[in-house]
């Protein structure tokens, strides 16, 4: 209690807010013109397939001064600012949760079955509680951490139900799979290599081929774009590099038609383009019709795309094209598809097993040799069997062992002339 009648103690205003429904989080609002691609699929007013929508994890790209989707495929792309909670096309803004509680779209919790078919479906030892930045699909999260060397394991979201909120944005620091020194085994078959495998069980065979080997006894299309009709079946992997090497036996094309109509009855029909003289310059077959997006999915021979500057004709009716892009290439089909090998059982009964041709076509970034080292490393012993190359900004020195041996021989000649001895570089021994 103050000893003075006129107290100098200050009494500030007390503000009490009810935050029961607002959650505990840090939120920011970004104008959509500050985001690469604008609104994406799933957003009201979507204008670009590579744009953003609710549930996307984003980062800030300093080279373009725009927000883009994050991806755990390397350290640069795995930076995270926050997670989009809403994409508001009325006010042209996105609301981004930097940390704390979020209303996360339930359909965006992705199972990482491409990493582990069992654990990806069930979740890791803790269940589906922590979600990591996806290494295969930009903007997405998944319930297992990436496991390929040089990818980034970055926890982004923790599932935690609280009223209308279902998760917390945690944005923990990520780490590179394999650490700072990463090496990849390189002794694989060249792209286009063929093998024959026994088909003991159809389902087991298909599951065992993985992402690198593909059947050529039937039509097999490999996506070269994430926009492909069946891109989700490949968990975001694309095969541009392999398709540049392998002769394509066909293409899948996404063809957007300008005018709206019901295209369902056109599946299976031919699409042609003609020149000014009426000669057919291209021919394709409609395999899927997407009436919602005015899109025709076409299959055609080789790598010929639809000319978007020209009409297409279906049943002698012309249609204007808005855009057309090749999204997948077809592997060549092996002509001898019915091959069997005979075996003998324990009782001597003869039975046959079909042989299936498969081709090696790895996804982009998977083929070849790669070694990543830290900028500074301390080793107890380093042995280089062939050649060690050293360089700086102005000098490159190759074959260090040969160079040191030449220096040894030159110094030994001088020593013999001056000292009648040869002592320099005694640790260098000729084989």
C-alpha cells in the first residue's frame, strides 16, 4: 500500500479477448499477384495449373520475388514460409499460417506409399501424426520422410485436433538424407536395356518393377509432365530424360478445346488435322474426354503434338484449340510377347512359366553417378586409384600422382649432381 495519498503508480487499461475460436497461430495475408502461377486447381477462380491452393506449402523465391511451392527434393526448394489455409479468389489473396493451428484440407494429407507401401499406408511408428514436405510433388506434405540421398526430410505439419482446427504448422528444420557426404551407386544398366523376367504372379511382378523397370509386353506410357492424365500413379516422377533416349512409340496429349460441349460420346473417335490442300498432317485417337475442363486426352504415334494454331476435325466437324501439350511417351512394345519357359516339378511333371520383357527407363534425376561432399572434410586416409583433379579459380591440375612423380625425378637429378644422393619424395614408389 502506498504511503502517499497521491500515488505515482500507473494503472493501465486491461483488455480481455476471447480467443477460443481464433486458435493460437501466426497468420499472414498475401496478394495473389505475389504468388507464382496465381490460383491453382481446387481454388475458386483458378487460372493456372501450377498455381497455389489451400493446403500448399510455400516458400519465397528471391530470384523472382514471388512465393512458390516448396518441395523436399533439394535444400533450396525445401525452404518454407508457411502453409496456405485459404485461397480467397473474391479478395484475390491467400491466407498463410506461419506457425500454429490451421484448418488443413483433409484430402491433402498424403500417404507416402512411394517410399514404403506398408508404412506409407499405415503411417510410421507414431502413426499419421507428423507430416513431411514431399520430395516428389511441390507444395504437398506426406506421412513419411523422404529416404532418397540428397532429398530433404523436413517436418511441416503435426496433426492435432482442436475444435475447427485439425493440425499445427511446426516448420521444423530439415536435414539432408545421407548427411553432408552422399554417394549413389552407379553401376546400373543403360537407359533402354531389356530383360526377360518370369511372370510367376501378375500382381507381384507389377509391384516389384518399381520406378525404373517397365513392362513392354503392353502399352506403357511414362509421364514427361506432372500434368499427365495418370501422373498421380507415378507419385510425381517424370521421365523426360529416358524418353529423350528411347525411341517413342506413341504420345499422350492433353488437348484443351475452346468451345464447351459434351465430349463423352467422342471417346474412341479419330482426331485429324489437315493442311490448306486437305492433306492429313496428323491423326490421333480420343481416349478420355474431360467435359468439366473441355479437355480431350489423345493417343498418337511417335512424338507428334497437335498444332494449336490449326483446327482439329472430329467427324468432319472443326473445333478450335486453346492449348495442346504432350504429357507422356509410350515405350516401344516388344514384338515377341508370348514366350514361355518349361520347368520340371519334383514329380517330373513339365510346366511352363511366361517370360515378360521389361525395359530400364529411370525417372528424371535418377540415372547416372552422383557424389555430394561437404566444403570441408577431415579424413584419416584417402586413396585415389586413378586420377585426382584439383583446381581453383585460375589453375587446374590433373593426375596429381603423375605430377608429383615428375617433380621427384627432376629433384633427384639435381640432388645427384649436387649432393651425389637422391632423397626427395622418398615416399613415392614406382609400381
